[in-house]
C-alpha cells in the first residue's frame, strides 16, 4: 500500500508542465490526486516522474464570457459546487457534483482531473456530455478543442495523448431544466447506474433534450434515439413512454459483484423516467 | 533515493521535513514528526481515518503527498486539541459515547471541525453529509451525529443569546 518511488516536479506554468511531460518516457500529471494516489498506492500506476499541476494558477478558476462558462481544469470540485455562476449557467453540473465523493475528496478533487481519469462510473464525464461541453487540451504545439462526447473513448481512456494536458472545460449556457440521478451502494460511491437529463420545453414543445447514462459500460452513453423521440413528440407522458422503450439497454456490459448487467438494465428505464420528469418540472435555477 | 525538503505550517508552527516524493502527508506526520493521532486505515481514500485540515478544509491525509504541502497550512488532530482537556467536539463525543475503539475519532473530529468552522449551527443532514466520507465500525454513527447536534444546539443558544445585545 505504499507507492513505488518516483521523481516529483511542481511547475508553475503550463509551458513548463508540458515540457516536463514531453521530456520523460512515463511522466504523469497529477491533479487533485483523489484517483491517482490510490492507483499509486496499489502500484497500478508506476510513473517515473509525477508532474504536479497544483502550482499552476492559470489552470484554476471559473469565468463566464460571451455566454460561455470556462472552468479551469484544476478548479476544485468543492469550488465549482459552491459557485453561484455555475449554479445559474449549468445547474446540471452542480446536480452531478452533489453525487461525487465526500466533502474531503471534493476539497482536493478537480473537475478536469475526474474527466481526464475517465472512470466509466464517474458522474462528471456524463455531465460534460449532457451539457455539450468542449474540452480544451494544451500540447507543446498549441491548443485543440474536443467535444466532450468525442473526448471520452473507453474505461480510463480519453483522446489525451502523452504530453498533453486538459486545461479547461467550456460549457454553453444550459438550455432547459435538468436532473442528475443515480443508484449507488452508498452516498458518494460511484454509480451503479447514473442518469444525466437535460430537457428544454418551450410552448409545449421539446426544443432540446440530452439523456446520458453512466456506469453501464466503458464510457458514458448518449441515448440519441430517446432524445430524438422527446424532441419529435414533446416531453408528454406518452412520449416519455415511447422514449423509454428506445433506451440503449443493449449497451450495458458492466456486470460486477455490486450489480449484475440484468439489474442495471432494470434500473435504467425507471431512473430515466424520474430524471426526465424531474428535468421537465425543474426550474433552470436550482 | 531522491528526497525533497518540504516546508509548511503544521499545527500553527513552521515545519521542515526531508521526505521521499512518494511519501503521503499522513505517513510523513506520523513517521517524521511522531504525530500518530492521524490514523491510517485503508490507505487509499475510502475510510477517512487519516483526515487532516488543509487551510481549514478537511482532506484525506493519505491522498496528498507530503511534498505537495509546501508552503500550505496543515492541522492534525494534535493541533485541533487544546493543550489540556478536550475540545468542544471531543467533549460532546465523550458525553454522547460517540466512540468505542476510537480509531475513526480523529478523522470524525476534524471532519466536524471543518463543518463547524463555516456552519456553526448545522442541521442533521449537513452533519451526516460532513461525516459521510468517514467510516466508523463501532458506533453505528448515531451517537456521533447526536454529539454534533448537541454542539450545534449549544452554538445556536450562544448565538441566540448574543443576538439581542448586538
């Protein structure tokens, strides 16, 4: 339960961090450390160099500009949870964070760290997909921007290449009401099934819908067909029934000691129904 | 073996340690400073026994490296306890039988310290949320919650009594 030896650097600029990460064969960045340090302790991760991002001031902060909310990757989960700006701009992110860990893990854990770690049962990746977030990635050659839905590839796998750092998440202003629901063994645990729902209803019509499942397979799953039905037919009780019949239950592969795949398939429709209903009746401000 | 010097404020006093980068903050305060009030249960962030305060916030001492504490302020249970006798939360826990083996107690006390620092009169939900990351295998949590509620009640009475003259 003790990490294998590694070297340690704590750069103060993104440029220096990129240089360190690019200059070592198996260097790893460390953000809040709430997932990486356990992996070090179990020796599932054995980097030769740890590049600490905690001393880079430009990586943390919450800023709204021109209708886009930019959250620095190193912004603590607790800071995002306490932010009125986030609450008004993207309440779904707050709803998701309420399910992430506990006060002590949120005091260190970061928004970007959780996304870059990409645990298939983590809440934040699903929230990012449901909010149509853009992931801003820095490399020594410059920045690139990737939609959240393309950022996450599989279990603990993203498009991030060696030598790149996730620097910020950009969120458009949330349209519609939202809800984040999950079933987990204990409060604060990863979800057995998680559902992020964002539904915009205007003049009886559903103008936008996002429904994203987590914890069921290698990465978050966007329920495109169900979203399409809600947008076509409105978020009426009848349309919701039709949409629930079109959920991608065949994508469930997660089958663990905690919950079988069959159990997860049974949970999904009911959890989705509750999330859609909560999202359509919620005011945008929490 | 690479070692690093790290200087930080520990329990209100400056401390400088020479540590390996792989050493966690919880291990460092126990092994280098003999402050064994910080307990290590699971060593991977699940149990909360190693809780310490970082600039007033409760954090996991086993999920932060000692080298990361450079220039920060850390408080362990030794620093959160008065030189003699018991602190307010500790006293309430004793009166409510909120411990049996005592292994989780330092973490519980510090998790509650962090809560009371910004919420003097928390309700039961806030108390349960604050200690949700701390496992106790003896008490069933009820006496711990009762102890915390009694502190909240006392704070409410004190604040209420002060209100008319203010």
